[in-house]
């Protein structure tokens, strides 16, 4: 009921476009650490694996908290008024890519029903959220690198991100089949 825009207990309509065709019910922000983190995680003993999972989970929740604190809805005629909103969300962790490579990642899922300070409800204003999604993802990566360093991992800068030092580039490449498939598809599309 909530994904359709209705109160799950009372059936009350919570958003204007409840149950309409094309309604966006959820927003999924997927957070993936650099490949070296997933490689180390996949080869680690249970204790180290749990530490890396906790760090990933904590950084993903911090991302979700940041997104949540900055969420707004559009109000008034034509939606010209923006109002602060409380959002509801959840995180779901996975450990592999579609190509079955080790790929620790977390889905941060937000419901597209938000509660305003006065108790009313509305759908999220997603255009602003999408504009600063990249900045929030940068904060996630910085937080993740910091927490990994605190646990004793040597971190090295890699372009705009980082990698765990000591994981060979050829290992990262070997466990990046999904990325290779995407790059190949893009190249083929550009040539056609």
C-alpha cells in the first residue's frame, strides 16, 4: 500500500499521484566501494569480512541520513514551494555483480512518500535530490576510506576515488567483468 501511495493501515491516500500509472514508488541509490575493497572482502576470513561489511553498512547509512536530512517535497500550486520532509528508507547489502564478480554494494532505498513537519504527506522532490546525489556519493566514499584507514587498511588515491593499497591492478581488472561488459556495450553503441 505504501509503495502505491496509500497508508498501509488506513488506506488513506498519502500522495496526489497514488496508484497512478508511471508513479515512482521507490528511489534506489546504490553505493559500491572501489573494486579493491570488494576483492579484499571476498577473500577475507569471517572476522575481517564482518568488519568490512560493517564499515560499508555504516557509510551507506550515513549517506542515507544525509539524503534524508536534505529531502524536500514540492507544495502549492505548480509545486513552487519546497518543504522539508522526513523520509523512510532501508538498506540492503549484496556481495556480487550481475557477472558474479565480488561486488560488495548497498542499496539505499527511499519510499516516495515523505512526511512534512505538520504531519501531512507528499511525494519527494527528486530533481534536487538527483542534483546533489554525486556530492553525497563523494561523502560516502570519503567516509568509507576514512573508516577503512581507521581499521588499518592502507588507502591510496585513485583518480577521484581510492583503492586499498596492495591489491594488484590485474586482480582488480580480472574481477571487473561487469564493468568490461558495460564498456564494450557503450563502445558498440557509439560505433553503430
